[in-house]
C-alpha cells in the first residue's frame, strides 16, 4: 500500500541558493528528487535509515523557475513545488 502525504515542508519558498526540507513523518530510506518543469531530474539524493529531514539542499546551480520536489520510498510519497529565483 502506497501512502501519499502532503506533509512536506520547504523553506524558504521562493528560494535563491538553498532550501530546507523537513517531513512531518519519519520515512525509511527516502529518495529526494527535484525535477524541472520539463520533468527532467535535476537533483537526486537517497538517505539510509529512518529520516525526517534532508537538511539544506543547494539549489544555486538551478535556473530560475518552478520545480517539483518529491520524497518517496516503496511505501510513501510526498510531493510539493518550489520557486527558484
């Protein structure tokens, strides 16, 4: 069973150089992906163990625009958007 959750906190939003990523729930072995508006993966990170936060993600190399961030594993998925300025 896949649990879809909106408990993803991103700040600041909009952002310039970094975003902080925090989950409301603890997730086992989560993968964080950032995709651009064309659906291309521009960032991909997997953490091992039980995680609730990814800390600060450097987005300074991304072009300005809207991005989709998703955190998932085989039983969990959370998706949100942020703006890079």
